[in-house]
């Protein structure tokens, strides 16, 4: 989230697209309702009429996988009707930037596509640089090669009729959405956009997200109170795990993980430290050397020295993709010896899980660390297999649950909130920290004793978390924050600061590239300082009245509650909307008031010191035109991999940079219906956490599929009938729920039915049922590899063995 | 012991087959009651949260109470209004009443979830509760009936002293019986006043208690007619139809008054639709036409009043009408349009059938072993003897010695 | 039931704004957890939407009802919480022969299991069908929402209200009614213009706001008069009737008997015998 949960209350229009917060993030509705009480409009765009939709002022139905068309149409609507926040767009975005002459777009494809590699040559799609090395710009935004004009041209194809014909949305509903939300493109209005898996789980998921960001940027809704692009994060600490480098291409703090050709620290830094010739751009990633060095110091401690490149060579280097589907492919091919599955249940949660279950049996050993016996830990005795055929040795380590251990949890709003242990762990279960600690210590001892091919990355690790039975979680948190490794004096503008060896670093501004500081995750630097554990703060004061609660827990970065907040003021530092002033420049005191600003510099107008607001980008301007996405600079509508429709906008049916896996089929004779999967309030994910809790099982006891009344009529189903759902990948059985909340989509005049399924069921626990993921395709987003769980083709028939 | 048992067995063997059948039904009911306590109310009855009250309350309590109203009606007629002619009918009526109320109590104990706490009503008073009122009354009235019932028992064993006390108590008891009955017969109607939005308007109105009381009166009389006729037919007792004519003369007046109150209450005091539920309307019409209007018209004609067959027919219709009325109020009229229909389970039915059988059985047995019909009031001296005090003193002295 | 003279404005009251209810059913689960109630054994869904379990019961003190229908081509998906209304003048308490139900001064209507005899009159009386019975037991008790009296007494909010993200407010009755009225005034188009429970059954400690018309959601139309008053108008006559009846009959029979006695005494004077005395004596001697 650029903003945070409470900030939803400051909105004038709340645009929910591709998420269902009433069901999956129920508490969010507390703030949404508060906004609505003050007159805000709620807009919900979803294939189904959900519990969120039931609260909406405007609901529009959308065919799964067509969000770019929907949002592209809104971008077009805003541009055509001049509803954009012009000053904001001109000053703070790359709309005036001139793009390289080579830029071209034809029939759904950008220029310079390599058919063989299925990649674009991104250099041909870059900014045109001026003689000063800075991107050239036309502040009148009239130049036909400026971003705004290219954008106008690109999205002019997304007229309302075309869009509705693609998305299946009723025209009047579509216009209502466009009018209501584009109406926030004014200084005195704020519109927020909420999204989650309905947007991301697509072969063009990243471009979906970009479309939301572009719309919000055009409307001047980013960086302001009540605005933002807000990803409703999933697992309770998934924000934290992403911050700490969960993804294969990232190290903690969103530092890139080294690639095979980043042979030493210098080449790593050269590759990943962006440069700018524009002195007014803060280019915050220019600090990459400080952060990577501090990270290496945190990991390897005194072993990391300038002389040995801070042990950079111990880091694994990657080549290609290590995404989930790639790991599964490799496992299936017998390429993996063992798997540690810590708090994850791939036998139910991953796409094409029939394949995943088979893949598990190719392992020599499997360790599951979980609260429960999950489908993954009992995959070897799942229905339909003979356990004696499976040789995998399975170890189940019982883990302590979140209330049985102390530590921090980061929510979607980037708040790291400290939690205390409420009860002792049940039975033999241990905290994950203890388990990892033991893992490490035992492996290190083995390496020390038996040596090995390359023991140093393990044996040289600094591992100082106390001598107790349980590692001291406060020491972990302090290491993440970072400390000085020697006495240091820092001159910061007019101040001179003295630090002693071992002092906590007050914030990441003071991290150094010379090894004098450590930090386990630079964005969290400042969370555990000399003043104590900032994450444990519980002060409810709210000086701005906007619900920022600056002294409640701690928020990265630097306790900034709304990021890009320098875009909420004009170039003179005066709030666009004084009624919801997030920050304001106090010219007398020469400082900012309100939220922690994106950097201390004076407003942009200040010729000497002023800086652009989007400090994380080298050009300092929000990118309406993207430079580094694999599928091109502008979002373009493509159909999902399995689609009942041709692409009505071009002859490029699917995202051209995504490779098609084998078991995908768009045969609409065999599979005439759109299948989609989603969550519901009553269950959690793969169901391990909920399907054995009787009170929750009572609420949703069985696997079911939802279909429209018209499909039920066509098929002769009655509520409660047993049915079979089939895709190219498998068949499942479920009970049918017939509802007017699901309706067919009108695609080019043809009514196309949808079959909706929760994906919470499996063969472990008390309430058992077939897994929807037996049906889903293992094909992912071009940029992130997130699987296309939301749009596939299926058939539905009466019966099944359990009928 | 064995000898005694053998005597009992031989005695029972000598009974008429009908009685044996009744004994069989009672035994079945006892077994069914055991089943209820072992397996719980839920699994043995068809009662549930939609039907918290089933057959047991509707019949064993709400209907059985007016059916046992003969005693107080007749008591008042004979003793207070001094229509001495009917005296011979009093004792059988008292016996019926006593049996009836005892069985009501048994039915209630089966129905209560916590029968062992039944005595709580005596301790934790809630004067706002018609149930409290009724239970106090039923307890008091059962005691009264018991005392009244002691007369034939004492006569049988020749206990003259208590007999005298009882006779001395007779008037107060009769008056108490009538007053208490008025209260609880009407309060049974009060039960349903709380069901404002549940009981259908055909029955719901604020005069329900009055109607319940009035109908108890004519039911009491009808039961006496029924009973006397049955006893005449099957137990070889004398034909009392001449006496019963007194009752059939009163009946049209009471029925007429009742009908007037009922129609007036419906017309002026009920709110909302009356004729929206055809089934309920039919039930209502049957209840009123068969149970009230037809017998009323019948007994307006002298020849019908005198004819024992017509007496029986009219009384039966009235009884049928009241049973239906009580079911209409306590069950049918409470069923909402969208509810599934309740029907009693086997256990519930067996218990209720057993209660009815028990009633008949015990009545016959009592009649067999106690002077219920041999009672000749005309020859009995009602005054306290002059030497009463002497005897009393003697008795007490003996008690002290012992 | 003294009724109108009582002041209920301070009593703790739930304001349930169904327009804000997301149907998350946190309240339903929180209630089971706090009261340690068993789960029901359900299959599929029992009502509209995802509604489960099929009904309130001894195990379910509160439940979210789902309404899933179409009106003028527009979907309606509505949710509302069913629970004891904690009536100002509760029918359940008034009919209970042993006073097992009590309206506490704080607001909740509580149940004293130790007293209950299990007559189930409360179940008949409750206009909202709230009290449920432990049908599975041989000696069952009544079960219903306790209003979390234990929590309320400690200054906490009820478990369901604490859990609810959006729809439940809890406070004094006057504050809740004022808040409900404020919302109605603030967003007249958003709300159906009625506060259910403000007047129903003489006023309750649970009041509702809705978007859809009340009858569409299945809210029962209930009399606005306190229910106990319906019974009491008859019951209050009891002492009077008893005295009138007893007195009247005494008078009548005294009168009739006097006539009789005079007749008898005359007859007695004529034949001076005490027929039973001798007999009694012999019998007693024989014993
Ligand atoms: N109760 C509960 N809460 C949860 C979870 C849970 O399992 N249970 N999971 C957590 C996790 S890990 C996550 S990631 C989040 C996810 O939260 P959400 O993203 O809200 O979850 P989903 O239900 O998968 O998808 C949201 C909605 O997207 C709609 N949708 C499907 N396809 C499309 C499409 O093409 N376009 C658009 N616009 N909408 C589409 C679906 O109908 C669905 O209503 O929830 C978190 N919260
Ligand atoms: N069809 C379909 N599939 C999907 C999705 C979809 O929308 N549709 N959504 C996807 C999304 S967004 C996600 S995030 C994934 C989630 O997929 P998974 O992460 O595999 O699913 P979970 O059920 O959340 O698995 C988490 C496990 O962690 C355990 N656990 C809980 N707390 C702890 C703890 O403290 N320590 C340890 N060691 N274990 C713990 C739980 O018991 C549970 O078994 O599923 C994806 N799969
Ligand atoms: S489950 Fe937890 S994280 Fe999700 S909405 Fe509820 S309180 Fe928030
Ligand atoms: S709703 Fe029913 S149970 Fe609750 S207080 Fe009112 S009458 Fe009693
Ligand atoms: S069942 Fe219990 S609480 Fe209900 S009225 Fe009877 S005694 Fe009172
Ligand atoms: S007040 Fe307490 S008992 Fe009543 S529904 Fe809420 S949580 Fe359950
Ligand atoms: S907790 Fe609140 S929002 Fe959720 S279902 Fe209950 S009343 Fe509705
Ligand atoms: Mo997720």
C-alpha cells in the first residue's frame, strides 16, 4: 500500500477492483464505511456480486482477465474528457518526457520484439536524452512523442463500446464507474484504489497493476491522503516477508539479488545502482552501495571486510527464474533432492496441484514446518495413491503459531507492529525462529566438522542472537535495524553526530558503504533505535487528524505513513487540498509539517535544494510510461491464456512475452465456461488453518461451485446437486450453489457463463473436499510469474462418484 | 407377599378385557415415559425449537384441565346454588376431576425439562407469570380435589372422624374449588395473550381468558353428561338422564353467552386479518359450528334436552369443540404460514393415550372399590353432631397415649 | 410490569447497522468462542447465500442471516445478525413461572439456570423466537444470548460487538438511538426509514438500521406494546376475581344454606336422635 488502512477513511471515492475486502480484509470496511458516512462513493468491479459489491454505490461486472481493457478505457475517458489533474501530471510524472524515435506500437505489439526469446529490447523503448544527459521533455505536453501524447494515442483505441464488448460490462454501469472515479482528478478530491488477486493473478498481472497506478497518477491521487494504489496484502505478514526478501530476485529491502554476471561487489553495484544526471532528482536507489554493504556486514559481521568485498562472494548468484512453477517443473523432473516447506502448503495452494503432488513424490526428503498436518505433509497417503509407491521421507516439524511467539508483523500499510507471546506453544511445537536457529547451528556444525564443497557462506555467518534456548528476537530486530561497527562521526548539514561502536543506527540515512554500519534490511532501519523498540509503540495521538497515528508502531520507510507525500503539495510546498493537508512547507521555519516527508529537501520550486517527489526513480517522476517491464511500456489488453474470446483489440491474442505451457487449452467446445477461483471469509487459504476449526467448518462445510441461474437452467442443476468441474488439467467434484450474484458475460453478443470456486479445500483436516487447484493452469505473469488462477476454461456436468 | 400378589393377579385376571386393554396402554405409557427420561426430550418427542410445546401441553394440560372442570362446575351448582337434585353426580365428578388433575400433573412432570425442580414455583414467585398462577392453582386445586376425594375413601374404610372434618370443610372446599378453577381455567387462556404476533387473530383477543373460563364451565357440564351416560351404559348404574336435563337446560345459556363473547371479541377487539389462512378458518368454523352453535340449537329444544341419546350427542359435540378449540389456540393457530407442520412422536402419543386410558382405568377401578355411586346424599346428615367435640377430645387423647 | 415509568435510556444497547454489515460472521464465531458453544454439524448451505447453520439453537446464540435476491434486475445481498433483542420489558421474563429470566439494570436479559424448571413458556412467549432448548438432553435447560453480561459487568463490550469490524455499535440506549437517527438524517437515501427495535415489543436493547425494507429482509412485524402488558391486563385481575368469586359464592351458599339449615334444625328438633355416636364408639374400641 502506498497509503494505509485507516487512510481509506479520507477518500471521496473508493475503487475496489480485483479484490473483495469485505470478505478477505474485513477490517478494512471499518474505514471504508467511515468514508462512506462522510459521503464517499464506493465502486466495486468484480466478475461476481460479492459481499463487497453488496455495499457498493456502483457495481460493475467484469469478465475475468480483462482489467487492462477496463482500466485502459478509464484512462482514455479521463484523457478524453480532460479529467486529469493537469498540474500534478505535468510536474510530477513523466507525461512531458520525450520517448525515443524508435518507439512503435502495432497490432498489439511494441517494437523490437524478439520472436525467439519472446522479449522486447527495452533500449528501443527508452527516453530520448537531451545534450545534458537528462531526459528531454516538453512541458506543454503537446509534442507527439511525449508520453502524454503517446498515451492518448495508445488508449484512444479503448473507447467505451469496445471496452464493454471485451469486458462484458453493461455500458451504463461502466460509464457510472468512469464518471464517479475520474471525478477525483481534482485537487480537492481524493480517490483510492484497492486491488489484490483479481488484478495480480494474471499473465499480464503486472500490467494490470500498472494500469491502476497510471490511472491514479493521472488523477493526481498518489501521495495524497485518501488516495493511493493500495495492494491489499494477503498472508498476515506477507508484507514483512516481501520486505525481507521472500522473492527469488530480491534481497532484504528490495535490493536485487545478484545475477550470475555480478561477479564482485563492484559489478553488482554498477549493475544495480541507478544513475541520474539531474541534480534535482534524489535518486534514492543511488544509495544501493550503502545498503548492500550494511546488509553484508549484518550477515557476515567481522568476517566481512573491505578487503574481502564484505564476503559478497558468498552470496548465491542467480540465472533465470526460480519462481514457484519453475521449482515445481524441476522437482517433477527429479531435479530436486529435498524441500523444506515452512508455512506453505503447495499440494493445495499451487496451480495445477495434481502435478505438484506428483512432483513431491520425486523428492528424497521433505520437511514440513507447520501448525497442522497439511495436504503437503500427507501427500504420500492422499486419496488414490499407494503409500508404498512413494519413497519420499517426510519430516513434520510442529511450529508455534503467531500467538505463541514474540516478534513483529508488517501489515499492508507497512506498519511493523510488535506482538507479544500470549500463550506457551502447544505440545512440542517450537517457534520458527528456534527451528531456523537449530537448522543453522546443526548444519554449521556439520560443515565445521566434515567441511564440504563451500562451507564459508555458512560457517562465516555472524549469528549472535543470545545464548538462550530460544534465540533472542530483540537481537534479531536490532540487527535488522542496524548498528555502528565502530565509533563514527557524521556531519549532517549543520549538525555533527557522534556514534559509539554498537549504537543502534537511528535511520537508514546514516548507513554507510564502508562497513562502519550494519543493517539486516535497510528499509527497517529506524525501527529499533536507541529510543527502544519503535514497533512496540502504542501511542494513539493523531496530530494531523488524518489518522496517521505517527506514534503507533512504526512504519517503513522512516515512519512515513503515506509514501510519495511530496506529490500532495504543489511545487511551492502548499497542499493541493488544504482540507486534507498531509504535509506542508513552513517557509519561516524552513521545514515540513505533517507526515514524514519523502526527504527533507525544500519544495521543488527551490531551484538549488528542491527535489522531485518520486524519489525512488532516477528521473524523480512517476512513470506513466514504464522503462523496465518485460511486456512493454504501456499496458495492453491481451486475453488470458485460456479464453473463450478472441482479442478484440488486436491480433495478438495473449501476452506475447509469456511462454505457453503444454496443458493449456482454449477449446471452447470441450471447455465452454470461464472458471475462476477466489477466497471467502470463512476459510483461510489452503484451509490448514481453518478446515479443522469446527466453528468455521460449521459455516462453510463443503467444497462448492457457484454458477448463475441461467447456467443452472441450461444444465438442469438444482441447489445442492453434486457436480463435476473439468479442465485440461483435471476434474474435481463439488456441490453446486446457484445464485443470481453470478451472471454470464456478454462477449460480442454471446453470453458466456462463469463457474466460480473457492480454493480452500483439500484432503487433510476435518472438512475435506476437492482442491480447485487441480484445475488451474501453471502459467504466470510475464514479470512476476504469479499464476493465472482467476481465468481459465472449464466444463461442468452433473454427477461424480460422490453423487 | 406372594399370596398378596396372587390375589392381585387373580383380581386383575377377572377384569373385563377392556380394562386389561387399558392397563396395557398405561403400561406402554409408563415405558414411553421412561424412554423420555433416558433419551431426552429431543430424540423421543417431535418437539423442537419451533414447537417447544407439543401434544403434551396442548392435550395433557391445556385441554385436560377444562375436561376436568366437571367437579367445580357441579360443586358450585349443587352446593352454592343448592340444586340438590344433582348431588348424586357430584362424587363421580370429583373423582374425574381429581384423576384429571393428577394426570395433568404427571403430564407436566414429563414435559418439564427439570421436573425435579418443579417445587421452585412454590419458592420463586413470579406473579406476572400466568404459568406461575396456573401452577399454584393446579397445586391448590388438586389438594382441594384430593380432600374432596377423601370422602369416599373414608367412607369405604369407615373413618368417621376425618369424614366429619371433611364434611365440615365441604362448603369452603367447594367455594375454594370454584374460585381457584375460575382463576386457572381463565389463566390458561392468559397463557396465550403473550403470543400477540403468533396466535392467529381468529383466536387471539384480550378476552381469551374469559372465553377459556366460560368454555370450561360448559365443558365441565358436558363431561358430566358424558360420564353419567357412559357409567349408565357400561357400569350398570342408574339412568340419570332426568338429572342431566337440568344441565342441558343451563347449557344453551352458557353456550350462547360464550358465543356472544367470542364473536364480539373477534369483531371488536382483534387486530389484523381474520380470514387470510383458509385452513385455520376451516378449523375455526368447525370448532364454532360443531362445538358451540349446533349443541346450543339442539338443547334449545325440550325433547332433545330430555333424550339421553341427544344429551350424549350434544355433550360430545361440545367436548369435541373444546378439544379442537384448545388445540387451535395452543397449536394450530400458532403455526406460522411458513413453518413445517408438527405431529406428535410415538412416545408423545403413547404417553397421551396412556393418560387417557389411565383416566378411564382408574375411574373404573375407583368406582369398583370405592363408594362413588353408592352415595345417597338424601340420607346423609350434613350437620355436625352435638358431641363432635367429645369425640375429638377422645381421639386426641388416644393419639397422645400412643 | 410498571412499563412506561421505567427509564431505559441508560441501558446498554446494540446498534446493528445492517448497511454496514459485511456478513463476515466474526460475531457468530466470537459468540461461540466466548460462550464455548459447540459447532453445529452442517452440510452445504442451509439458507440463502452462505447462511449456516440452518437455525439458531442451543449451540448458536447468534447467527448471520443471508438474503440473496434480485430486485428490479439489481442484486441484493444482505446480511443481518439475529440475536436476543434484550427487550426493555421482556416477554420471556414475564412469563417465566420461577423468574429465571431477569432484565438486568445494565440491559442484558439474563437466565438463571438454577431456577429454571424447563417449562419452555419463555420460548412460546418470546416474540423473536430467541430462547432455545437443549433438546439433546434428558433434563434440558434453556439457552440464549446472554448479552455477555459477565463482560458487560466488567466494563467490556459483548464478544460479538468487540469482534465486529463495522456494523455493531454498543452504548447507552439513548446514545444508540441518537446515533441511529443521525445516520438516517445524514444519508436518507441509503437507509430504510425505520429503526427496528426502537418501538418493537415496547423497545429493545438491540436496534437495527437497514437499507432494504424490513419485510424483504424477514424482520418480523412486532407489536409496539410491551408484551408483558398483554398478559398483565388479565393477570392483574386475579386477586379481584378470586375475592369476588369466593365472596360471591360464599354469600350465595350462606344464603341458600341458611334456608336449608332453618328447615333442618326444625326437623332435628322434632326427632332428637344422634344416630352415629354409638357406632363410632364401638368401632374405636375394636381397633
Ligand atoms: N478470509 C480470508 N481472507 C484472506 C485470505 C483467505 O484465504 N481467507 N487470503 C489472504 C491472501 S494470501 C490474499 S493474497 C488476499 C487476496 O484477497 P483478494 O484479492 O480479495 O482475494 P480473491 O478472492 O482471490 O480475489 C478477489 C476478487 O477478484 C475477483 N476477480 C477474479 N478475476 C478477476 C478479474 O479478472 N478482474 C477483477 N477485477 N476481479 C477479478 C474475484 O471474483 C474475487 O472476488 O486475501 C487475504 N485474505
Ligand atoms: N486457485 C488459487 N490458488 C491460489 C490463490 C488463488 O487465489 N487461487 N492464491 C494464491 C495466494 S495469493 C497465496 S498467498 C498462496 C498461499 O498458499 P500457501 O502459503 O501454501 O497457503 P497457506 O494455507 O496460507 O499455507 C500456510 C501454512 O502455514 C501454516 N502456518 C501458519 N502459521 C504458521 C507459523 O507461524 N509458522 C509456520 N511454520 N507455519 C505456519 C499454516 O498452517 C498453513 O498450512 O496460494 C495461492 N493459491
Ligand atoms: S483476519 Fe486478521 S488480518 Fe484479516 S481482517 Fe481479520 S483481523 Fe484483519
Ligand atoms: S428477545 Fe425474547 S428472549 Fe430476548 S429478551 Fe426479548 S423476549 Fe426475552
Ligand atoms: S423454561 Fe425455564 S426459563 Fe423458560 S419460562 Fe420455563 S422456567 Fe422460565
Ligand atoms: S452478546 Fe454475547 S452472547 Fe449475545 S450474541 Fe453477542 S457474543 Fe453472543
Ligand atoms: S461481525 Fe459485524 S460485520 Fe461481521 S457479520 Fe457480524 S455484524 Fe456483520
Ligand atoms: Mo496471497
